[in-house]
């Protein structure tokens, strides 16, 4: 039923994933949310190198809770994605192929996804305790001063996500609602 | 006059902050489980199962249900025959500081809205005090996540907009929010009062158990009608489609001005957290 995907996601793989596909992601992803996105895009604008390889990278919009002793990470569910809309087109152009968050995206993000080949996934918002069990390793890459918003490198195993917007611009939020209402 | 040591307030706020973040209230869990039984759209059923599994894990491992452990809203009902020894605001903030540090909760507060430097300990609390009869002190800690807070709205409607205008505004707010506030949501509504009063009523509405309808029959009927209409929108859990868009609509109301009809909609996600204690 679910599509198993090994990271990194190439442009080609990104184009093969369709809105509505339930996927299990395994491999390396990076975390970044509002403040980190702002800094990453400032680096791109100044022509400076990014602190991690953005080519074929998947970014998870998450600010986890601190890890309890003996645990890899705290609760780690997605944050709302539209706040990253101002920054995502730049990162997609630089090589980002996957985004994990929740909620709607703006037309500028969808346009960049179509142009370069990228996919937007949603994880279950509010299921941070459950999602953290898929994270096997976590380390800070940069921006430690941002606390929960620091960029982290995560190794995930079978992280359950659903492709919401694909590289053709199809949107599960629109289709899912329509399909349900027409089933009544 | 009864003496209450500010230190007891600190200890209680710290404990409640941790418990509220890890243990979902029973009324919310019961409502989610009932909604799961009423839901017949397979995708929606799957999401609700995961949500139920998630709060089970949080309870078992005593970890936060959601990583957004919120801005810490603290409501105090202070008996007029109580004297607090020590500084009340500092005592509450110290409780937040301790709870969020010792409980491994996320520190999500920036010191000012434009320069945005994290305070590092989730302080200050958003503190509301109310003076009530008696010699007790009731403390409620309600961590509020911002995915849903950001989807909240307030409108100063005209009296001529009436109940229909209010309904339209509430339903539109939930529909426009769509998948963003992590549905299924709980819709807190404040109608009447002033601009600020309506917002506070909406926030307080989120603290009423979802199993409890308004004590006023007219508003209880309005709550039921709105819930039915919202659950006919088709947004569904996480916005993937389905019946369960909202778990409850709770309305609080207050007298208002002859010229006004303020209405505030404070949306909360399925992780609606609050925990109380009486000193």
C-alpha cells in the first residue's frame, strides 16, 4: 500500500511521486523552520555556501521538543508550511526536492515545484510522539542559537508521510475533500 | 484571610505545565474516539487511528503529545479572601520556566514580536487573573500551539448581521483554515463584549469540556448546528477529506454594546490541552 522511498530524492524520483501517495521515507533529512529558512535564503542571496548539501535534500519543517535522557529526540511533528512559502522557491531552485510539513502552500511554491521537480509531503500534525519513533539519529548541523529551530540532520526509518502536492501541481487537499463530498 | 505562599503557585504551575503537555484530557480523548466510530471515510479513519495511537504513546512514555508545547496560558481564579505572599507574576513565570525545563518541553517564546530572540525558557506566561468569592486559588494551565492560533479570527460584525452573520463568519474561518490548524479542531467562539473581551471569551471557551454544551439553550442549539455544518464541509482529519473536521464548537457570550456584534473564533487542534488544580 505505502510507497517505500529511500532518500535522497532525485528530481526524477520527485516527479514520479503523485499527490495522494502514502510514503514511508528512510534515510537522511534536514530540519528547518522559519528562522533557519530565513538564514539559509540569506546565504543563497549572498552567494555563500549552505551549511549542508541542498542538492536532492528533503527538509522537514519541525522544531522538536528536547530529548529526554536516553532518547534520540523529543516529540517531532510537522509545523504549518505556509510560513516557509517565502523561502521555499529559492531552496527548490538550489536543489531541494522534498519538503515535509502540513497545510497549504502558495502558488509561488507550486510553480517552483513544477519547474524544477519537487514534492511536498504532509506528516500528521499533532502526532509528534508517534513520529519521533521513526527518527533513529539526530544531530545539530548549525544555528544552535535558535534552540528548537536549529538545523538538524535526522536519520529516519519509515517516516510516514503523504504526498499532498506533486510536481505536476496536483493537490490532495482539494482532491480528498472533493472525493469525500461526492461519495455522500 | 488565607495565606498562600507564592512558592506553592510555582510548584503547581510547573507540574500542570508538564502534565497538560503529556496527558490529553479525558473528554477530548473520548470525543476523538467517538468521532472515529462515526467516521466512514477510510483515509480519515486511518488518520484518527494514528492520532489515538499518538496520545497513547505520549501518555505511556510521558512525552509531549505535540512538539508545539505552546505559549503557556495561565488562568488564575483568586478567592477574594486569599493573600499571596510573594510576587504572583514572578511565581507563575518561575513555574513555567521550571516546568518547561524539567519537563523537556519546547521553548517557543520570543522576547519581542519583531526582533524575535527566544527567551530560552518559554516565559513569560500569558497570565489572566480573576477575583472570585472564597478563600481558594484555582490554577489552570493551558499550553496553546500556534498552528491553530494563527488560524483564529475576530470580526466586528454589525447588529444587522445577526445570528446568520455570526454563523457564516465561524464556518468561513474553519473552512479557510482548512488543513493548517491540524484538524479535527475544537472551535472556541466568543460572541459579544468588546473587541478584547470577545477574544478572551473564545480562548476560555476552549477550556470548557467538549462533552459539555452551553448552559444557555439558545447557544447550545447554536453550537450543535455549527458543529453539524462544519462537519459537512468535507475538510476532514488533516484536511485529507472526511466528516471529522471539528470535535466540538464551544460558545461563550457576554453582553455587548447596542452598536456592536463582536465575534472571535479561536481554533485549537485535536491536542487541546488544559489542566487545573485548586490550592
